[in-house]
């Protein structure tokens, strides 16, 4: 089985502006995007997130670069990813990625199908609209083939989350992406970096190299006086849970 890239993440939710400054982020050059997530309308009315609980994420990103609509399975297993979705591909306007997400001691598999979109606010994120409408045939096939038990009827868009992001910020000898998310009283920073397999890697060597890079990222953040978040949930779940709760009230 082919080795997969690993995205390593650490989260910070204590004094985000100071943390951003300490890690080398420059607010004036960060790109700003608005992010919406689609969820089950009836579930949101009850403060629940059924799509997310089923391992499905539907995300709109608008502004600050090319707009896109992403459908993602996380967590998933390789056995779910069948047919044309068993291996990554990049065929305009689609990019399909399979990678591991590492954060603290959590390691999960994620598969995401990104569809570039024309710029502008899609009708699907407006109040009362069907947030599933822009999901195109390829993305619909991906979800129905690889996550057939998750219903996609009656979706509503939750957001916007305001995202400010700087790419490839030098942190020691690492290149790190810094992204701040703000919504519904939440404000936190994620620092992330990627590790890609090399041709000579075997599974054990690659895992060891990714683990070294994870320790290096965590140490680099702490050495700059920035405490890592102890929150057990990832930023997507924290945000969607808060938005669903707000939607119920």
C-alpha cells in the first residue's frame, strides 16, 4: 500500500494575537477567507451535527484566493475509498487528496475532494437555501460510493467562520502554515506542516520521520512561549458544534 502524506497540526487558543506574533505571523499579509460548513438542517435545529458525526464534512471557502467547495471524509479508512477514489488525482477543476491528519496523539485518515468554484458568494450559503445544491456529480458520487449511509438531504450552511491564513511561515527550519479561525465566540490559531513520503521510505522510516517533525513543530511552538491547546476536539468539530448550538437558539 502506498505511503500517504501526513499533515501535522497543533492548536493554540490562549492569547491568539500574542501567539501569532511569537510564531512570526504578520496580520497585515495574511489572506482572509470566509468559510461555511453544510450540516443537516433538522440536526442543527436540535443542536446536533449528524454529517460531522458520520465522518462527512462539506465546506465552502470564499475570498482570499480561489473559491472552492470541498467534501471530505474524516475520519475514514482505506477500505472505504474504492474505485476512482482509491488513489489521489488532480484533474481540473478537481483535486482529490488522501492523507493522514496528526494532532497530539490523534492520527486519522482523511480523504478530500476539492472543486474550484467561480468567485462570489454562492446562493447555497444564504438563509433558507439548500446547501447541497452546489455539490456536483463527481463529489456526489464520492460521497455515495465512499460514505453511502450518510444522508445529504436538507442541508443548511453554517457560518461564516472568518479565517486569516499565512502560508509557509519559517519556524526554525520548518515551513509552517498559520491559520486563525474566529466565530461564535471562538478564537484560535492552528499551526500546521506537511510531511511527504520520499521514494526510498518504507513505512517504518516514514512514520519515524513524521514523528520527529511532529516533535519539532511542538517544541518550536513551546520554545517561543506559546502554550499548546489542551482541548481534546479539533477545530472543525469545535466550530460546527458552536454554530449548531447557536442555530438552535
